[in-house]
C-alpha cells in the first residue's frame, strides 16, 4: 500500500476538546477512526478515546496482515466500543454514561469500506468531486429521508443537531455500513467532525482537497472552519488520506500529486508489524488474536435496520435528557 495522510484537531472555542482521531496500518490494511465526544455529556472525550482504543486494538488483533471479514469487523468493533464505554461508566460509578459519535474506515486491497454512528462524517472524493459521504443519524436527516422537509433544510433546520444514534447511549447503537468502494490512485478519504463539515460546503472541501496535498489541505480546512465559526467554534477535527494504491503517482491527473516525503509505503513491512497513532491501551484486557477471530465468527450480527419514527423520537428524547442531566452535573 502507498498513501499520504494528515490529521489535525483544534479545540475551537470550547473548554475541552472532545474530538479524537487516529490511524493504524499493517502491510496490507489501513484503519482510519474519528470520534466526537458528545457535547454536554459528562466525559465525552473519554467515550471518544475509548472508541478509538477499542477499535484500534481489535484491528491489531484481526489485521494479520489484513482483516478477513471487514464488514463484521466494523460492526463488532463499534459495538465493542459501545460496551466498553458502559463498562467504564460502571467501573467509575458515573451518574451517566459518556457518549460519542464515531466514523471508521478500513482500506485494504484497493477497497475502502466504512461504518458510522452519529454525525461524524466520511467523504470519498475523486478529482474534486464528492463520490459519496455518510448520512448523519440526525432528526433532520430522518425528516429529509421521509420527504417531510427538503434537503436544503440541512443547514438551517432547528433539529439539525438532534442525534438519535451514538455509542454509549441507553439504546443499542445501529452501525451503518457502506458498500465496498474501489479506490483509484489519487482518490481521497476525509473523516471529520461536525465542527468542520457544518462550516464548509461539500464543494468547498472537495476543491481544497483537490488543489492541495492532504498535508496542506487539512490544516487549511481546519483553520477556515475555525475562522467561519468565530469565537464560539466547536472542536474542529479532520483526518484525510490520498490513496496511491500500488503505484506512487500512476493515475493521478486532476488531483495535486503528493509530496513524496509524506507518502507512506508499506510493501516492505513484516506481516506482523502494526503501526498506529492511537496510543494508550484498550480499556479492557485484549484477547489473543485467535480468540478475537472466533468471537467475530460466533457473535450474532448487530441490528442493522433503520430506526422507525417512534424509535427515533425515543432515542432523541433519551439523548437530550442525558445532555440536560450532565449539564447540571457539570455546573
């Protein structure tokens, strides 16, 4: 594999940065993870950290040197993170469970597949165009999907920040999976928190990534979002890669060629080597790789169908109630 990668996070105008991001890779697989601890929740940054550590640990167990069942891995690693957050809450006698959104992408064999819970997003870009992006698990998106409000309401609707799906909530999260995306050299993947995408139109983000290397584009995106948001800015976080596949610059035409000093090449790595920017041990004892693989084979598939209207309303009410409760505790 060959790819260039860059990540950056800024606290914005908040007291705490609850965003977390990182990546891990082996010779044949690359994992990208971004989590946004939910504002107003007690220790949202802890929930985000646990999500990254749990998912990264499972990747290190399963990527030998690539993940055999990528869809199952994404589902079960996100679900394991949800349970680890609840275990942390119980072990520390917290009055409420920390919560977080998460978006995870696995790249191997020139193919990307991703999963998300909440409103942290992934964009797949090629030649300055957005080929696909995740759909937020928000009330306004459910209204748009049902035709109740037009897509133009995304940026202004009063319910745009009301989420009905996250890790750590009292209801079991629904992990939404993408299809398999065939990557070409020059394709880009951008993972970002809502502090970024809520400030910049998709076309603007795509243009900046198409006309700069990711090493320059990511800081540019973060600083532009911070400037537009002003003093009250949310945390702003982005993690992006430009995929090179088997060749360094083959097939790159409409996208800025990478700075070769920033390209990571994994071909010469030993099969058992794992490299990661996600530090700190997993919150629970890691299983041996063989046991973890057996667990993936044996575990039932998480519930994947969409929430119905009543479930959405109940989930929103539960999350909003927890936000109000945590806000009172933090005062």
